[in-house]
C-alpha cells in the first residue's frame, strides 16, 4: 500500500446550505443563518426547562426544509421511520450524496 488517499466526494448539510458549494457561499457572504425556531419546534418547553433541559434563547441554526427526506429514496421502508433517529437518515442522505 502506498498510503495515498483520494477524496472522491464531499457532502454537508448546514442551516441555509444543502451542500458544500452553498455552505462556502454562505461563509464568503457572511450570511447569518441563526434564526427563530420553526413554529412546531416547541421552544417554550426548553425555555421553561430546568437544569440541562433549559436554554436561554430559542434562536439557533435550524435546518428547516433541509431536514426533509424521502425514506424510500434512501432504501428505507416508510413504516420503519416512526421512532427512528432523524439524524441517522440525514447522515445516510449525506453519505449517498458524497458518493453520487
């Protein structure tokens, strides 16, 4: 083995950017992606929490519509989505985009 590594793809998902190109455009434009949470996030449950469950502001970097995914496109049966960890599906989506 020569120990050489080839980068064959790249993917990322950040608030306001669905991939590396848009991510760097946002950085270069100094775009502020911190916003109020979506209506259905329920910020009050955290704002009124106690200890580790309490936050001091509801503003944050939210994925908004970038959070949506099609489980069938990822090879996941829609019936198995309920109760699953959404982060796993986003990671799978990013891995597929990296290799595409």
